[in-house]
């Protein structure tokens, strides 16, 4: 009995130790790199915020995280992990829990690379002036924090605090402002405030012209010129002609062999009535020397090929 109590006590201590270890590991969770993309009026009349998260390589996986986003967003629009093949796969998350004015998003990831997206309706309008404030709640310590702001189409007088320098044009044709904030400790929030002027409500994604990525030339992959295709075309036509010729030759031979009896069916000389053990008849059986068909008594010409029969005297 005492041994059983001792075993149960040891089991309880072991479970408590595991829970404490997990809690300590969660509190020590570090984000190696966090890039926050802020895209006002991109494909909706609010602000698209994208987190590109890379966890510390020292962290054991799978790992459970809880990230806070503005409560007015209603939850993330997308949460995914990047697998070994480089593709994004959706991650399931628990029902968001309201924590003051923020939503707590809890999920478990088997991959160190995560992408979270949400739409923030906190963009304010005052005439042609737009303003927005982003806030990182400081859920975890970040070794490298990078903020990237996309300038909306037709937007002018872009003002960002803290100052993010001059914009640069990206490969997609948009202008981007980039700020390397650096290391951010846990529970240390980061604020980015931006204002700009915009005379219309057009979205950036719908105002981009459709462009051909690469001009189509005779050297474009998958494109075959007439000169390149000519040998294959002639070879195919030659094959069709030869096949048709062989088919015609076979059909013509077949037609020539079909009328009457086939010659080679009567190549052997028939036995006489005496050799066959039959009673002799009053006439001699005559066969056509040309096609081999047996003639009827009294025939002068062959009924099959028309050749004159060679009569045999009895």
C-alpha cells in the first residue's frame, strides 16, 4: 500500500514537472525574425496586416503560440505554416478569446515558419486624408523586427512615424517603406503611425494593369516554329501514306483471291474412282487446268475463270 502511494506521488510530481517545463519553454519562446507587412486599401477598404514569423532554431517543435491582434478584426483571415517543400499549409487555431480590446489566437505549429494575416478596419477617413496606427502587443521577444508599409495607389504625402526613409519600388510595381526596428523585448509594444492623402476609394489590387511577365518570342519555352515542326509534320504524313498504301495492297490481294475457289485448295490430283474404292462412273471428272475448279459433265469452258477445258478421254 505504501509502495502504491509512493508511486502515485512520484507520478504526480513528474506530471507537475512536465507542466512547469512546458510553461517555462513557452515563456522563453523567442521569435528569430518578424516581418510585419502593412498594406492599406490593398484589396479591401481597410488595412491588410501580414505577419511573417520565423521561430528560433533552438526551439523544439511542435510549438504552441498565442498572438494578440485587434479585437475589431474578428480573427485572422488566414493562418498558415511553411512546410519543407516551401508551400504554405493552413493551420488550425482555437476559438479567439477576447483579452481586453485584443483577440488571443492560440495555435500549434510543427514548422518554424508561420504566416498570419488579418484585416484591420481601423483605417480612419477625414476628407481625402487617411490615418492608421499599427500596434505589436509584444507577445514574445523578437530578435529582428522589420516593418514594411505599402503605399496605396494614388496616395500622396505619405507620412510614417517612426520615420522609415524614402520609398523603393518593388517588383510588383508598388512603393514600399521599410524600417528595421531590430531587437524587441517581450511585453514591449511597437507602434507605427501613418497618414496619407488619397482622392479616391480605388483599391490597389484592382488598379494594377495586367502585364505579360515575359514577351513571347520564337525562343519562348513551349513555342515551336514552323521550320522546327516541318520535319515532324513530313514524317507523320509519310507514315500515314505508307500505312494507306500497305492497306490498299492487302485489300487488293484479298479481292483477287476471293472469286471462285482458291487455286491452292485443289493443287493435289484427285483420286480416281478405282483408287478411292468407289464404283466407276460413266464419265470422267474434269478439272480446270487454270483455276482447278471441277467442271460439270458436258462443260466446255470453266464456270469459274472461263478457260477452255482440256477434255480427257475415258
